[in-house]
């Protein structure tokens, strides 16, 4: 008989955790599993969620901010869902869904796996707040049968903090659907639509326009780039609360004509295909899914030397690294690549070779299903012992 797996994630917005979850749901082996997905339905990837899962369950009260009433309602809605549908295993993703989903699974005595796509704490929040989230993660981890991290650095950090153990954790790199990156793109058509001349160099950032991604550092660096490489554009793909202030910043620097704000797009691979360089100026990052997609497409990346990024971006081999907030170093790396197309090509090819080995979507799901088997075996063994 097939096992019934329920994936739970907070939102269906465009993001690395969401793409990872949806790809997992899509690629599960249906000869062994029935796969359902629960999430807040308010998101641009709702149609993907419905088409990839055997059954989609909307939970309107599942929201990011702490909300005692809605969180309480969400908990009981998940409990009812688990009992009604007779779910065999719950796989949670993201912090809020991870907490409520794991508590509900424990209440129903159902095994639960959680993927840590990124920690809810970081070095740029008050120490008391960071410690609060660490304590919360440690407490809820006690109610988790197995924890998956998307980069080894996260797993090591979780081990040091006592969030995971060696025997109940494993790193599985986020798989990516290569087919969406390998299609033929009409670069001329896209350049015409965006009104970009064929000989203009393009630097692209894909990500939320928020404090985590800190795109204001990239804009400052780009102002320096234009002094040496004036025939260059910066494309910012994404939305966020900093958009207005970033536009003001570009205007004050006198570079607003060379900085394009494209908003959220469903053709990111196409935009990457016409880009010469992918760049990020984030303050903290898990592994960087958009960065990984750029590398998979053979694009050189200039990114900060933080968290899990150096696991795939090896300086001067598969990309260029700079120290966080170091605008001058970021600018110099961009200028170097723009002025040295052979190095651009070499680094991009190296990046493609490495990432194609690490981020295969089918391999990711195979490893996840091996973990499910281990959890089921352990639960069965424990039941027999009792």
C-alpha cells in the first residue's frame, strides 16, 4: 500500500524554499507515495502547487508573523487534516509551517521530517531575539524524527547549537529542474522587449529587495563599475519593501537610467541567459537558489563569502567572493570580469560543471525518499520493541 506524505510550507511566493518543495512534490515516486501539499494559497505559485501535488490543501490562517489566534487555528486545521486523510508522514518546510506542522504531527503521533532551508535567526538581529529563535528551534527539533539541511555549513552550525544530531540529520543540496534552464531562449527578442542594445553588458541580481539581500550595496558598487565600464546595465529582478528607497538611491547616484527594476518575473532563466554576470550583496544566505541557477547556466557569479555560499562558489574557480558589505571589492570583481571575457567564460564553465553534479532534482528526491524509508523503519522497529 502506498504511503501518504503531506508536505507543508507557509507560503507559495517565489523563493528557493518554495521551488525546492514544489520540485520535491513533483518528482516523488508515485508508485510508492501519494503526495499532498498544504500551504497558505496566497502566492504566485499556487497553480504549480495544485498541478504538482495529488491533493492541495489551502490553509488561509497559515501566515508568517506570529499570530496566536491564527496559529492556534492553523494547528487544529493541520491536526484535522492529518487524521481525516490518514497521513503516514509529514514533511515540513520553512519556520512557521515547520513549527506548527511538527507540533501537529507529534500530537497525532505521526513521524515528521523537516527541511531547514535557512535559519530564522542571523547575526544582524538583536542577540536576545537570535537566542529566542535558537531556543525555539532546539525545542521543536526534539519533536522531529529527521532534519534535512540544504548546505553542509547549515548542518554544522545546527550541530554546534544542539539543534540536530549526527544520527538524525543530513545535507541534501536543493535539486533544480535542469529542463527549465536548458531550453532555447530567444535572447534577441528579450533584449528588444527590455530595450537593451545587443552590445550592452548585463549584471543581474535575482532576489527580494529587502534587508537580507541588501541590494543597496550592489547599487553603490555598480555606480563604481560604470566609471570603468559605462556600457553596462544592472537588472534587479524581484520585489520588496526597499524598492522605493533603492530607486531613490539610483537617482541620487545619477545611474537611474542604467539600473532597471523588473519586479517579479516568471522568465528568470531567460533573463539569466542574456546576463553576463550574476551578483548578490546579501548579508546572510542559505545557499542562494537564484545564484545556483545562474551557475547551472554557466554564468560567473560575484557573491559574498558567507554561510553556505563558499561550498559551491570557490574563489577564482567557480565564482568570485567578496567580504560582506565591501562595496569596493564587489565593484572590483565586477569590473575585472567585464574587462576579461575569457575569465568570465572560464569561471562560468567551471561553475556549470560543479553545480550539474550537485543539484540534480531527481537525485535530491531519491535521497529524501531514502530518509523516509529510514524513518518508517525506525518507527516500525520501535513499535515492535514496545
